[in-house]
């Protein structure tokens, strides 16, 4: 719970690394975001067959790589040999699908803050939550400290873990209690506060399409941080910030600068 603490992270994040300008969930995307001034990003992490987390959104490979089948059926080494960039544009051909460890290392070298979305394939919720949390904790071992999942003790350079899967978040908390967590939802459920509290989350992450000024005020008045996805119009971004939304991610890093807030 945040309990009226100041949001300690960047307020505008590049969605999946580089938004619509690059092949999502790749180091190339992170670099495009960096070229546009972004030093804060969101990306997705899913388990390969050998339980090594890799960056990808879909549970299957066809949309964003030249591979076929389920991500969970391929080893991380096999996934690394795929082309995860040609689908976006010829200049990205040969872009590899990175492991979470490699992506974090790149981000740390360039002082880029990360919101890691735990994206479990169906049936792999608990294992994915636990593994992603452990890999992240290992990569940020110098920044993880006791009680670091509490709003008043957060290290602003450490990552924020989020997920739509309550099971994955619970497993992440059990594996590494000291990394902060956010609960992802579409429409805000009636029992949102109960869910956030039960998972020890500091933030609620919701679709901006289902948010109203009154609902935003309810979340903020209850003392929680509020994050929105995926906000692609500057006018809407300004409205959300005026409502008290703490941060948001965007695909349109060409329209909404990192300094927008």
C-alpha cells in the first residue's frame, strides 16, 4: 500500500520498450525509446521451456517472430535464434528475442527504469511469477532491501513488478517479498482495494479507457498509486494527470515526450 506516499518513479513510460516505433519487447525497442529520451519503460516477461524468462507478450510466437508454436515449448536458446524484428520493418531484421537478464543488464547500463509485467502462459502462473521475481532480484541485488515493497521504503531504481495474474503476483511476493508490485486490471473491479491489499501491492494499474475522474479520486483518496495503460493521445494524457493519475505508459513516444508530465 502507498498510503499517500509520493510516486517515486518516472511518470511516462515507453510501452514494451519503444511503443509503435520498434519491434516490441526487444533491446532494439529499448534503444528506440532511449533515442526519444525515454529512461523508463514497460515490458513483458514470460517463461521459456527451460524456465528462463524472455521478453515477449503473446503465449505464441507467430505475431512477433518468425517462429511457430507456444513460447513455453521452446528453450531460451532456441528462442534467441528467432528473428523478432523483421515483422516490424526491414531495418529491424535479425533482432533477437532477449532474455529478461539481458534486457535488465542493458537497462541498468543506460539507467533505464523498468516496470516488468509478469506475463504467464496459461497454466504457468505461479512458476512465472516466482522465476521473474527471482531473476529481477538477482539482477538488482545491490538495490533490493528488506521492506522494499513498502511505499515508504522503495528504492526508485529497482523495478516494479506487475501482472494481471493474481496467482503470479502472489508467487512473486512469496519468492521475493522486497520488490514492489502493482495489480493490473482492465475495468477497475468493485473489490479492487481488497485485491491490492491481499497481494501487498503498492499500485493499481488499469486501462485508462475505463477510468473516470471519480474513480481515480477514489483510488487516490484511499492512498494508493494509480497507473494507466496505454495512453496514446496527449490530450487524454493531460486529463489523466489532472485527475491525479501517477503515471502511464504510451505507444506514441513520437507524440508524447518522456518529459510530458
